[in-house]
C-alpha cells in the first residue's frame, strides 16, 4: 500500500497546490514541499526498515508489492512492486523534486499553483514508471509524466519554448507508441501461447520467443528508452527541451526523465529479451561510446550555459548505456550509481544555470566572465559541481564511471578506451564552463546578488550527497545488489557462455 | 404483428417526435418548447429500446432487423443526437431567424441514421441514407443568411447526390447478379451460385463502397469534409462527425458480416489502402491548417482511417475494436465540437485558433475540457482515445497487419503536432492589452450545454480509466452480430 501512497500523495498534493495557489502562491509552494517531504520520509523509513530477508523468487527481488485487478478482460492489473533499484530511483525522484521546488521559489512568480500541480504530476508519473510491473500500467505512467512536463516547458519556459515542448512531446510519443506496439504484441503472444492476455512483466519472463520476434520487440522497447536516455541519433529533442525549460523543468528532465530510459533498459529490455539484447550489445555499447564523445565535443562548442549542461547529459548517459550493455554486475552497479550521481550533479548545474539566468537575464557565456568576484559563493559551488561532472575522484560520479569502465573493459577493451577519452573531454568542457563564466575580466561589469541562504541550503545538501556517494557508496550498492544479482540470474546462461 | 411494432418502437418514437414537433411549431413558435419536445422524444426513443430489448432478435419484414447489435448502436446514436440537440439550443438561442425547424430536421436525420443501423436490405439502406442526407443538406445550410453554410450545403448536396448514384448503380449490379437485395441471402447466393460472374459482384461491391466511403469521409472520398465542417453550424458539424459516421460504420460492419464480403481479399486490400491513405492524408493535411474546424475535419479523416484498420482486422477482435473506437471517437468529438459551439459567437463560429488563445486563463473549465478532448483525439492515456487506440492496435496485431499498425503509430505521432498547437494556444499567456479589456460573456453557452460538456469530459476519462463494463457490453453486442 505504501507504493500507492507514494503516488497518491503527489497527485493529491498537486490538486491541492493548484486550488490554493489562486489565493496564496506561498501555500502552493508549501504544499508541494510538504507532499515531497512526506514522500521522501516514507521512502527513507522504508529503506531503513529494510525487510530482513529480501524475497528471492524467480520473478525478482521485490521488497514490497501490491496488485489490484484493473481491466480483467485483458489481464491488465494495477500492479506496483519495489526492489532496491526502484527504491533508489524513487528516493532520487523525491529528493530532486524537493530541490526543484525550492530552486523555483523565486523564479516562478506567475500561475504558481498550476506550476506546482504540473511538477507534482510529472513526478507522480516518474514514480509510477519506477514502480510499475504491469507493462500497460508502465506505459500509462510513461505517458502521464509527458503531458505535465510539456506544460512546464511551454508555459514557463524561455524564448523558444513552444517549439521545444512540441518537439519533446512528439519524439517521446512516437517512440513510446513503438514500445506500445511491442507491449501489445507480447501480450498477444502470451494469449496465443497460454490462452489468456497478460501484461505482467514477471509472467513474460517465461515466454519463449522466436529469435527474430524477440529482436524486433526488443528494438521496439529500445527505441523508446533510447529516445529518453538519450542515445545519440535520437537525442536532438534534449538540448532544446533542457534549454527552454524553466529550472525545475530542466532539473526534472535531466535528473529524472532521462533515468526512466535507463531504468526501462535495465528493468525490461535486459531480462525480457536476454538473447536479443546480448546480440545487440556491441551496437548499443558503440552507440553509448559515440554518445559519450559526441556529447562531450558538442558541450565544448556551446555558448549557452544550459545547452552546454544539456550536452554533458548526453555524454554522461552514454556511460549508462555502455554499462548496461556491458552485461555484468560490476558495470550495472556503475550504471545505477551513475544514474543517481548524474541526477544530482546535473540537477545542481541546472539550478545554478537557472540562478545565473535569473540574475543576468542571459544564458550566453560570451556575455559572462569575471563573475567570481561578484558572486563568490555561486562560483565555488559551480566549481564543485563542474568537478563532480568531470569525474573528480572522491565524488560519486568518479566511482560510477570507474565501475562502468572496469565492467566494460573485460567485454570490449577498444570501446572502453574510447569511452575513457570522454573523461578527458569532460575535463575540457567543465573547465571551460567555469573559466568562461566565473574567471577572466568582468567585461559587462556585472554586479548581482549572490546565492541566498535558501539556495545555499539545497546546494549544501546536494554537495553532501555527492561526497557521501563518492566516499562510501557501499550502502547504495548493497541496496541495489539483490536486484542486479537477480538480473544476472535471469540472463545467466548467456553470461556463462560469454566467459 | 404487434410484436413487430414493439420491436420497431424506437423508430416509431423518433418518427412521432418529428411529427409532434412539426405540429407544435405550426401552432406556436417557441424555441424552448420545440427543444424540450425534441429532447423528450429522444428520451422516449431511448426508453423504448428497453421495450424492444424484450423481443429481440426480431426481423421486421425483409427490410429491418432489430437485434442486440442494432439496439446498442441505436442507443449510442440517440445519446449523441441528444447531445447535439442540447448544444444546438445554446447555439441557436437568440438568433433572429426561425430556429424551430432545426430540431425537426435533426430528428429526421437521426431517424435516417437509426434506419441504417437496423437495415438488412439495400432498400432500407438506401431509404435511411437518403433520409439522413436530405435532412443534412438543409441542416448544413441552416444559417442561410451567411455565405459559407450555403456553400457547404450545396457542396454536400452535389457530392452526396453523386455518391448516392454510385451506390444505386452498385446495388443494381449486385441485384442483377445475385437476384436479391437482402444481405444474408446475398451471402447464400455467393456461396452456392456457380454461374455468378464475379466481376459484376466485385464491381457492385466496389460501388456500394464508394457510397459508404463518402459518408465516412475517408480518402479518396474526403474532398467535401473540410469545407462542410468549416461552413456548417458547429452543432451540425458535430452531428455529421458523430451520428452520420457512426451509423454508416455500424452499417458497414453488418453489411460485411452478413453479406459474407470478408472472403473477398481484393475488397479487403482496397479497405487496407483506404485506411492507410486516410491516416496519412488526414494527418498530413491537418498539419497545414490553422482553422480549428478544418483541423478537426482532417483529424476525423485520420480517425476513420484508424477505425478501418480495426475493420480490416475483422473477426470479433476487429468488430470489438471498431465499436470501442467509435464510442471513444463519438464521445471525444462531441466534446470537442461542444466546446467549439459554446465558444462561438453569433456572427461567426469559433474556428480561428486566435479565439482560443489564452482560453485557459479566461475560462479554465472550458479549456480543460477541450484539452481533454484533444488529448483523447491524440490518444494520450487517461482518455478514451488512448484505450481506443490500444484496442485498434491489438486488433491489428491479432491479424498481423504490420504495415497498417506501424503506419498508425507513425501518423498518430505526427498528429500530435496539430493537436498540441491548439492546446499550446489555449495555455499561452494573453497579451496584456487583451486581459485588461473585459470580454463579453460568451453568448452561446447555456447551463444545459455546460452540464453536457462536463458529462462528456467525465465520460471521456471514465472510458479511459475504467472501461471494463463497456467492454463487456461490446462483447455481447458483437456476439449478436457475428
């Protein structure tokens, strides 16, 4: 039941924030904050209580489950389940949600109630995606997070917001529909072989598939997740959407929506189509490496702060793709850790970019420079997150990328070496970001207020989280390991062959 | 005989409504009274469905068949027509011209639609189709002081006349070859007859398809759609889009199921092509429009293409999908045109996208309902349109129609763009100048109209979230057909 509460609190909070937002914007902010805080607290309690023996069944390492029939004629049920992987991502969702709400405290002044409604409903969709085991329900949440997100972009976004919102929507929807076709086909095959429809991923695990069919279906899923992740030829919506979105939108997009793609790959593509995905692994890993390098090079070439950060996401998510298709537990651990660390570090960078834009009314780095002397606190914090982003040892991102690289090195040394080059490129663009904005002469003579206490508070929390993840990531790995070992067992026969 | 009358009670009730309304108008011209008589007539016809249900299945002469399938579709069409009447009341209220005849014509058109649903014979098919068409000519051109309705009415008259001629010629060919005009007898003659010239049968079937395709407005019989949608008064457009098309789809399903036309693979190929081209052309051309009514016109072409995908899929899966999609489409389209009706001013329908700019900040309820209907047309979850699309895709996958399935997916992603454009406009910030100037209260809204819109929106979400009861009813319905 707690799983349902996670979602219901967000939905109800959203409606409440909208209705009271007309009278007092502060209440709307308070309600959004409260709803997310309650959810985060519930999640943390769940984490700390940690049921002693995690149930290891054929169907997963689930901690908590709930199932209600929804559309019996088609075997569709309202089926949520949570294991270590989902738990971490759900916690990340609440955490970044809180950060996003606080970060838009002064940025959003119009239609505050409706804004927080959209934020909370997007987050509810994201949580649903991380929890759904019934694929129909999964698709339902997958689309549910889309609509309010598009609203966030095109109501509160910047100059080119309508174009960005529609592009984002169409890319995601087109790829999502291909996934829907794959989902429906699987349920149809289930009907053909067992005589009843089912959308339950756990039951699909036992479904024998012809290799060609499996490959097509896998591609249907892969495209949807690849657009979200994003994988390079399908990434073009991302720089636009991230750049045009308001700060909270960028944080949620980069920190959470991209992770839904990675989560989908780990949760569904790998276990449902092990053979097909294994065959496809080299292609996927190459795409990952291309993404790492391409994202890094393009990030270096940007003059728009938010666009630069957006392209670093493309680069960092390449590591996730590489890790997932490296097909071993070490790389998977790295990918999961990367998802969390990238969420926090990029989220923070977007909050800083938003803060810059709010003060300077421009995102163009050519107009910036020498800001360190006027906003020293912001400079220091930005330097920290730029270091995190380039993978400085001692911070979470380093551990994550290191694990991914170790994991993938035994599978494909060449691609791993190429990916390592991406780390060097990351240093270049991260340093350029700092140099162009905070160092050098203050040509424009900027004099603007520094980060407020409120901003510093959320920055401090995010810094603490990254340092913790960098120095002692073991609790995180312990939490996710049962889920990953289960994954390993599902695909094991192939894993043995590969070695 | 008495049982026949019981079974035909819904038809009789509708016919009586038309006559009573005519008499009322003759004695006392009053908009409200006529509208109430019309609505009560719809109610009586709906109630008499329950009476008819006690004696089904019942064949009445060689022409009509009242079965579960017919009753289900009649209920659907009566509800849709009822909604149109309510919308029309707000729309027509306060106009200078006489408005009472509108309702009489509308009841006649609905009667024609209902006859289509129950016909099992080409004569009743033709009767129903003409009753529907002739009433529609007048309805489309009802606001005769304006040029655009007149142009639309004339266009519809000419093209509908031509398509009726095709239909008649096709019927004549079929009759010449098979010696019968009853659907199920045709199937028998086709099954046993050795000395049948297939060419003539095929030509006959193809020509009847032309007549039906015109009413469905699928490519290449779609030319009239945008002009008629744009020119006709908004409630009439809603009627054309829902009742008229719904009745013809119901007829098509029965015709193909009973006349045994499914084995004709060339016909199925034709329908596959029509479905594919309709999806592509409808969605592509909608992209180029800036007029909301024209956008909805082209989108309806695409939606009928989706329906035909399910139709081509055939079997009980296909028929279920057609029926569900049609229900979702009718609820959604009524909602969309309902909003257009309510927003319309007396001198011009609200068809420019500018009218909708910033609607959310002026009239949030109306804008949310319109958003819901547009998202449903686009097939986003939580709405009826989404489940309809899932149903159609499932039927397509079931019959392994991969090209059509992929085409459906790609074109509906394309379709998002034009729906979102309208949505975006509604949520766009108003220019400061315009917010300062108070707009007059929207004239076409009425309490009844608002209640209907809210009901439609609730129905839309309900169908999208918990369609299990409807699905059960559809399964029973389809079982009575096949």
